[in-house]
């Protein structure tokens, strides 16, 4: 490691979209920033996601995450435009909304309730009859119980976005150390003093743990509370058809289909506590294909191009851990973003940079801090099926 890289104002651990976005934001504000990534940039959950900027379609009930998610969606168009200008990449940001359909009565009740509370909050959730739904997405099954269009939810090509964020971070002056594992955070006199990596130590007064599913494996000084972050496997299939085969993202409670501009359609996803196992299983693939065929029989002719699995960073209460650690000054967390990493990237970058450099942020982080008690959310008992 070069001498200029052995110290920094801030070290960000983790080179997914969150880590790259935050490192870029810090460097743009004048902080000497080093980003340490155990493998390659955006090689894990950021690349394996579907790319939804969807706080409405993907939120089952109001809670502490919703205000930040809505603010992040608001920031997205300008943020994407900046990344595209800095990287020279088109990240395929589209604002055509999401169509959510229900085939069964029980699913229709859940979807109707979601639309109702969102309308009470002033959010747009447009009820469509089957004919209107099929005008938006002709591939949809002719007999559906309910269709809701969320016109303000968006999508992005997360693979391109993650690459663009990495390029933009480097161009902002971030020193990127790929294939370098951060094994532990050091402290002296009760506050952060550096990071131990397998390529030597980096002296720094500020560390951000943005290590995705591996965030809980970064060593901490004695007495500092460990992060409750664990991997949650999401199995995905990539379907191939002609460009435009699916006009906009299509959701049900059991699967989602997200089109790419080149004719691919991403089909996902499972939520499994399987450790760091990234295998794709026959049962999950069959269940996802069955759910997709039921909701969109017009896509039955698409071919299966490939399968893959990603590891989302889960937490017991399924909420991200964002903010300053209470028990170690200089340690900050941008961890446990689970299914919301793509959506929350711009707001997380701004909020954490505010906290690190200014000591406060105007963005809504209430209820998402590292010191909160974590309990698993209560869920109604239901038949096991792939869902997101």
C-alpha cells in the first residue's frame, strides 16, 4: 500500500453501491477518502439486485423506513444525472411506474389495504380494472382480482448504476483498494484510530461499515456492540425475449418481473436464511417460474438465459442500520440495507456524509440508528412461497 494510502480522513469498508455512493459524496465535499473492498466493486448484492426504486410497491406498511425511502426516490433523478455525467454511462433510469396485480382474493385484500394507506398519506396508487391493466402490460393474465399502478415508482439498471458509481467515486478522488479485506477496526483512547486490512493498516479517525452481508464480520474493539447483519439469499432467473416484451415492472406477492432495455427480464426472488451459500436450487427456480407464468402468461415463450443468487444484508427487524455508533466515536454504519440498497443509495450517501462532516443531517433517520433494539417483525402466517 502506497504511503499516501496509509492514512485518510475517512475509510469506507465495502464497495457496493452504498459504499461507492458515500465515498464519492465524501470526496466531493473535500474529505480524503479510502474505500476498501474485499473482492471487486459492486460484485455482490448491488449487482445481483433488480434495480427497483420503489418505496411504494415494496413497502407493506408504514414505518420508519418510508420517509427516507420517499426522500431517496425524490433525489434519484438529479443523482443519476450527475453519475451519468461523471461516468459517461447510461444507467437506464426509467420513470414508467410499477404495475402490481393480485390473482387471489387474499392477495387482493393485502394489495387494496396497501393502496389505501398510501393514498391517505397523499401518495399515488391508481386502481385499474383488468382491461386498463392489460393496456399497460398486455402479457398479464386476463382474469385478475385487482391491479394497482404505482406511477411514481421507478427503475434503474443496477449493474450499470453500480459501475457508474465506482467510476464517479474514483474521479472524485477516492482511493479504491479492491481485493483488500478489512479485518478489524482499531481504537485508541476510546475512539476510532484506524482499520486493519490484509494489505496493511490505514490510520483514520472515521470508519464507515458499509460491508453489505459481511458487515457483521468486521472485527471491533472490546466492548463495542456487534452489528446484527446476516446474509439473506435471493435467487433470481434471467429470462430472454425481444426488447419491449414487458413494458414496465410487474409485481405480485409471489414474484416480480423487471424488464431491461436489451430484452432481458429479471425474475425474482426468494428470501432465505442460507448463510453465505449462493447456490440456485431447483425448487426455488420452479416456484418462481410458476408464479411468473400465472401472473404473466404472455411471457411463457421467453427463454431462461441464466440463474444466479445474491446475498442481501439482512437485519432482525428488516430495517437498515444508518448512523453513528453510540459506543465508539468515529464509527458509522451504512449497513443492513436488505432489499433497499439501490433505492436508498442517494439519501444514504447524503445523510452519512452530513453526519460525518457536519455532525447532523436533515434527512429522516429516526428509528434507523445503530443503537436501536432490534426485533423481528411480526408477520401473518401464510403458505411458503417465494416473495420479495
